[in-house]
């Protein structure tokens, strides 16, 4: 009798479990790569920028740059790579399905992480804001999608995997603030600044560059993590100077007769209408070889900014922090060496 009762009990239990499993909602099907592309491509932009550079005997000449970016706010803010727009005179963007160029301006930039933030003049109807992920949840082995404009071929897709995660100041000393994802997804010229998406269709990083010995893609692509981008562009809003150049070495500073123990920062390029341009800072116009290194000369040499003298590369980080602590409209000053004389320039935070 007891055995029969137990048998009936287990029979009902098995039937109940079976029915419960059958009644469970089916798991949502995973998105295909095509699904992700269709979902996120309206948030991707092609960036076209124009600037000036000194390339040889011709002196200062104009050039153009093509990159990519992603719309991250409803009021028209676009994340991209700093090397695409930071020192450029004009920037426009185009959305999928439209050849209309929309004017944009840089409102935040951090070359030490290769990140910039654009503000668009307006948004077309078809534009779509990309959802942003917590990039700390991304793991090595996750599949990813990159959309951009390699070699100007707009809205080209590549697919790969997260190969590694690199903490700040481990991959490139010139980008000490960038936490990187390494990926085998194909990255080429023109992909810079474009978004990396998870298979859920969320932005997890901003494409920076690839390492290549041949000049092509060799499976070593580096993408700045989105949490780094959110912190430096949206939360802190890193100061955009519009200046490109380099800190001089001791020997170069001596050869150029810089005052005291100052090394100085030789200004190569100043973007039009940037805070540095409005303060009167001048870029170079000729190439010279000093201490065995080619430098763009003829422009200003920064000696100090915001009261911080430039005596080592580490002082550039101090200057960045000092300027980032200021609010829009606050004044700042800079001392420069120009034609053998030390002069003071004054500007305002935009």
C-alpha cells in the first residue's frame, strides 16, 4: 500500500515538473549579426574633418580625414577618436541613408585616451541614439561587432571577439588614460572613432587603432572601453584645447634657448575657433631637424599653462587636471616663447 502511494506521488510529481517545463516561456532567440547591424546602424556616423599640417617644403597645407563615430545622447552628442577631430578646423558628420553633411564642433577631448566628444548642429529624423553598456561586464571571448568607414567605405561591418583587456598605461605610453579592449575584428583607416557593439546591440567601446607591420589589419585592434569614454567625455567633460604638439627633450630645449629649467611644449597645430586659437596661440609652419628629430617649428613654445610650468611630460597631466577643474567661461592664462620673447596669453574655457 505504501509503495503504491509513493509510486502515485512520484508519478504526479514527474507530470507536474514536465508540464511546468513545457509551460515555461521559450528563451529569446540570440540576435544574429545581421539583426545587430540593422538595429544599431542608424546611430553610427561617418566623420569628415578638414585641417592643416606641415608636410614638407610647401609649408602649411590643408588635408582631410575620414573617421567614424556614434550618437550617444538625444541632444546630438557623438563619441569618436581624438586623433580624428582634436586639432581639425572643421568637422561634419553623415548618418546612414543620407549624404547630407551636418556641422559638428568638439566640446570635450582627451588625447591621452584618444577620445573626443562632438556636438551636432542638429539631428536628422532617422538618427537613433545607441544604448551604452557597462563595459566592465564584457569578457574575453565575447563576440563583438564593429561598424565604421574603413578607407571611406561607409557603414562597413566587421565581426570578431574580445581577445584581451588592457589596463590604462600598459599598451601605449602616449595614451596613459585609456583602458583598451584588444580585438581580432578587422580595423582599418577610417574605422577610428567608430563604435564596438555587443551582440545585445549596446556600445561597449570606441575604436582607436590597430597595430600593423604591413600597414594592413593583422588582428591586433585596440578599442577604448566605453566606461573610460563615459568617464572622460560625459562625466568629467575633459577640456578641449585644440592644440597638437609635443614636449621637448632636454637637449632640444637647450638648443632652442628655453629659459630656466623649462622643457616646453612645441605647438604644431591649433584648430580654428578652439580655446587655444581664441587665446592667440600659434602653430608651426616649417619642418626642422633638432637633435636628430624632425619637428614642426615656427609656432609658439608653451612654457606654462594655468600656472603650471612645463618641466617634464608629467606636467602635461597636471595642466590637464587644472583646466578640467575650470567651468565654462572661466579664464586661463599661458606663457609662451615667441620669436625669442616670453609673452602671456589669456583665454576662456568654452
